[in-house]
C-alpha cells in the first residue's frame, strides 16, 4: 500500500501541497480534473481552498475526493 495523506494545503493554480504518512512531501496538480463531473466545482478557487485531509486522502465539503494512491503516485515529490 502506498503512503497516505497526513496533511494538505491548497495552493494557487489548483495545486495541492501534500505531506504523506512516510514523511515525503509532494505537489499534486488538480487542473486536469476541473472539466470532469463532480470536480467542476473545484474551479471555484474559494471552494478548492477548502481541501482537507481525511482518512488518508484529500476531500472537499461536497464529498469530492481523490484516490490516495493517485495522489501519491502522480504527485511531484519535494525534499
């Protein structure tokens, strides 16, 4: 199993700064999701900024979430 999200900070440009359970940091770009179904609501930057970590992944108030494996595997890792 891949590491899970411990904390998240929404950044400009629809990016998420993530801290994973193994101590790694990563940046995940959500911009490619903004035209799909329930993720369209994330275009509102105020709403996007409400991202929070819950149960090892990232969620928003209206129940959008992103697979924790996707967040880990597709994020750009930072030291």
